[in-house]
C-alpha cells in the first residue's frame, strides 16, 4: 500500500509534464488538471526548431558515442593482461 502511494507520487510530475505538453501555453499553470480540455499539438513542431542545432544533430550524438565507447572498451578488453 505504501509503495503504491509512493509510486503514484513519483509518477505525478511525469504525468503533469505530459499533460502540459498538449495544453496551450496560457493554460499550463492555470488549469491544474491532468486531463486537458483542449489539445494543442503546436508545441511539438516548435521544439524541433527551437534549438541552436537541428534536433537530428543531438539524435546522432548518442549512436556515435555508443559506437566509439563500445569499440574502445572491446579493444581494451583484448589487450593482454600483465602478470600479477
């Protein structure tokens, strides 16, 4: 019971963030309900262009970092171990 209540408390900010993302900007702090009365999806396209670099630049960073780190880790694991 206590864990369920704690889980709901921890999920509340996430649910509020998702609900606020589909509300018009004027209603984000005025209407505290999690179920929006009107859906405004215009926030999503504006986020793709609001950054200094295109969003795809940031999406490509993660695979590049993963490939470099995995290959470096694999090559380091293949080095012979020193005795001792």
